[in-house]
C-alpha cells in the first residue's frame, strides 16, 4: 500500500486495484501508483467539484452539465469549510428543458414517497423556498420590472399541446407585458431578435384567436346546455375568422387564418353531420330551425329523425279502437226518454296514427316563437313538458350530453383537493389529520378521514 498524499484521494476509496468514487460509486482502475485515471474521472464527470483541498468553490454556471448524483457535497477534512448551497444553482443561466423535467420528476417522487398533498407546491412558503434557492431568475427580474412600471405581476405562460387556448394565452400574456419584458431583457443584457414586426404579428394573432377563447368558455360551461350550440358556434366562428382576413395583415397572420378556416371545415364537419347535435339544435327553444340557416336538407333530415324518435312514445299512448263507455244520464226525464235510443248507438274512439301525432306535436312546438337567447332552455322545457310530452322525453336524453369532456376532466383535477370529511370540519383540522396520517402517528380509526 503506497502513501496516498495526493488530494485526489479525498474523493475516492481505495479498493486495491480500483478506487470507488464517493459521488457516483463507480470503480476506477489505477496502476503503478498513478492517479491519472482518477483525476481524469473527476474532470470529466464531476468537474464542478474542486480536486484540491484549498481550491476555490466552483462557479455556479458549471453546475448545468452535472448529473443528479453530484448533489452530494465532497468529503472534506475537519478544516474544510462546508460549501454554500447556492453554488449548486446557476443564478445567471436558466434551466434547460431536460433539467426542468428532472426536477419535476424528483419533486413528484418526493410527494409520492412522503405521502404529501399535491397542492403543497401551491403554498406560499414552498414558493418562497424555491425563490431563495435561485433568487436571480429571469422570472423574478420580470416581476421586479412589472412592479416598477406599474404593471400587474403576471408570470409568462407556456403553450401546452393538450390545453385549449394555451397558444392564445401565451401570446396574449407576452404581448401585454411587452414593456416589462424589454426592460427585463435590457437589464439582464440579454441579446434578442424581437423587432417591431414580431410585436405586430403578436397583436394581430391575439385579435384573431380572441374569438376562439370566447367559444372555448361557452362550450366548456358546466351549468348550461352546450350541445345545442355546437353547430351554430362553428358557423359563427368561421364567419368571424373570415372577416378578419385583410391585406393589412402580416403574412404569418394570413397563413394562420387560412389554417384556422381549413381546420374548422375539417374538424367541424363531424359535428354538423351528427344526428344528436342537430336534434339538440332544433329542440333548443332559443333558435329552433334558425340554427340551420340555409341548409334545408340537413333540417329536413333532422326533422324526420325526431319524428322517428318520437313515434315509440306516441305508440305507447295509443291502442286499437276502444268502445267509449256510455255515461249515465243525470236528468231522470232524459234517461226515461233517450236511454234505449242511445244504447243502440255504437261510438268508438278513433286514434291518430303515432307518426301523425308526433308530427302534430313537433309542428306545434316549432310554430311557437323563440325565447330570448339569454333564457334557460331547461326551465322552458320544464314548463311545457305537459304540452309536448314526447318531445320532452327526447330533450331529457339530449340535453344531458356535454359538448366537450372539459367538465368531466375538471372533476378529476379537483378531486385531489377533496378530503372525505364532514362539511362542518375546519380546514386546519384537515391539514393536521393529513400530516399525522402521512407521518404514521394517527390512530388507524381516524386515518381514513385524512387520506382520500
């Protein structure tokens, strides 16, 4: 065994012909008392960690290429001062997408392993802790610029492929913060290629996409009928987008409008051809046949499909010819004079054909004036269910169908914040029960109230 006087050995454990790294546990071979391989390993894999005992701490920018195994501080002698935590964070260069993904995975793993609530990341204390770890981020500098310039402090948004209107939200938020963003970039001495034309393209794009934002809010509503609005909204959206096209628009915006119109024609076609959507449109007392505009063929097809759906309800209420029971005379004189005569008269009830009865009921509904568009169609049908019983049964089946799955997805998103407790419990008690349950210091009989 030779004397290990080199500083490199404070990072390795001698195992004979190999040396085990303290940070990644990798075995590095060495021979002839040479530590070249060990130094080469430190420079290539852990270059942010100083090899010499009295070397200055590594710069914060060097940590960007370090893997997750390097977060362990180097083993040092008693005289070595413990490194500053901030030296493991780059206060100048933002994190890469890969690094953000790794941090998200590590945070999710911690939440799952420690049985913590997911909304822990929304707490102000947690946000404060993260900001203290990296206090000089571009986000904080943008917030400072917004405050100084009198703007509302808003973070910039990212485009999310699975989230509706995320592109509009991203561009709109960025354009609204034009002055703070330019001020922030200037203070950070960051070179950029944003020019006047880029800001003009953003402004025009926001104006075009603004209508889509309104449509999304309407069809994603939870407390109103949405399926009956789909057909008319597609037509309205296409018409409004076509009106935006003009020679004054920038070429990228013109291309955006063309793509949107083509997408509406392709994606909207299945809705316009859907029988349930068309029936819901015709049975909406706010628009009725007006929602079909000049599409007479689609209206006739929808009308006949409703008749076919109503016939079974009408057939159940009718039967073959039934003799009408003779009513007794209340006047003795009439009974004495006409009882024998009326008994010879055979009277029967002639039933209307179910299809004819369905047409009469549907036509009577269509002849009524449309109600205000701001009125509630469900309340209207509740009032007229006795007058249109067969149509009402169709309405009950149609109006419960949401136009999108957004309301259902919201339920799953909110479910994580719901604790199975009685309504009268205090929120602080819920948090205490959750804490005790996660740390296994709560009674088993009470733990079921703390975990969903």
